[in-house]
């Protein structure tokens, strides 16, 4: 991968970014349930709005270091599509990114719990085991994959922070599952028995649906953007040499 940042720095960025994303999701869910206790629709609106904005900011903040994947599915597709052209993540990168994203997600949930004076870990009891929810995850994940690679391939990766944030925010509403679309984030959300949680027993179905959604997304890319793998180095957003001053001389 043609990245200026060493792997360890990218891994830290992925862990921090995924962790803060889960903190935003879980923390805003806790706040929404507290501020609007009798209105589920308003709670979802507040949660979605905070997540959309937070995700956009995190991509802007950490994208130059790691690409701001924050999602094992995105990293896996980046590796898979980049193999033919020698772009994107290497297998070694992928093996480092995914554990970092999962660990970061769990830490992010714990942080959100602690910020709201709750137990560090409280396993969610919100059951999300149902076929229509799994279908929602397939749709959400496939759409996310196509969006990210379409932006990169067409030279519009600079729009990724706004576009990805907007997509996830809207998918909270148009998918039955409220668009988890991310195995690491799903795992992290199981550690908080709050508005945004998911019961551990529901995780396998969600993760399988997300992986299948990634396959569907790759299939759509093969039809719509057959050369998308050439842009794998630009996923989710182009990286930069963060050791150099960004101030014009």
C-alpha cells in the first residue's frame, strides 16, 4: 500500500477512530433516551444526527493517517479489490486493522458508559434477531461499500466525510435495522445495555448479514465500476504524509 504512515500509526488511528465512532453512537443514544424518554422517534433522530456528524468529523480527522476505514467490512473489501492492481491494504495490513477496529469499538462503548456514570460493561438485552433486520443490514452494508468505492474511483474521495456521514445518518431511518453496517461497531454496541445496544446473541446474525452485504456490494461494483480496485488506495479518503507540515511555506 502506498501509504506514508507506518502501519503502527495507521493501526492506532483505526482503533481510535472506531472507538470514538462507537462512543458517539452509544453516548448520543444514552443522551437521547434521557432527554426524550417518551419519544422513540425523537431518540432515533437525535442518535442518527449525532452519528452522521460525528462520523464525518472522524473521517476528516483521521483519514489522512489510515484512510478512516473504521469498519472490518470496508477494510476487507479494500484488500480484496486491490489485489489485482497492487493497491489498497495488504494482507498484513488487514490482519492488523481488523483487531484494532474491534478493540477500539469495545473501548469506545466502555468510554460512553463511563461518561454517563453507568457500569463500564453492561451487556445489551436488546434482541435484534429477525430476518427483516438482517435484510436491512445487507442493504445498509452493500450501499456503504458501493458509495465509498464509487467516490474513490470517480475522483471524489474528498467528499467521503460528508457523503458517508449522510448515508449512515439516512440509513438509520430507511433500513429496518437502523444501519449498523459494521461488524466492529456491532460488537462494541453489545457492551452497553442502552438505546443503541444489541444483545450478544443477536451479533452472529448481524455480522453474517453485514458480510453478505459486502459480497453484494462487491458484485454491484463489478457491474457498475469494474475498475474500482484501482482506487483502493483512496479508501475511505486519501492518506497523506502526516509527518510533514501542512502549512504553506
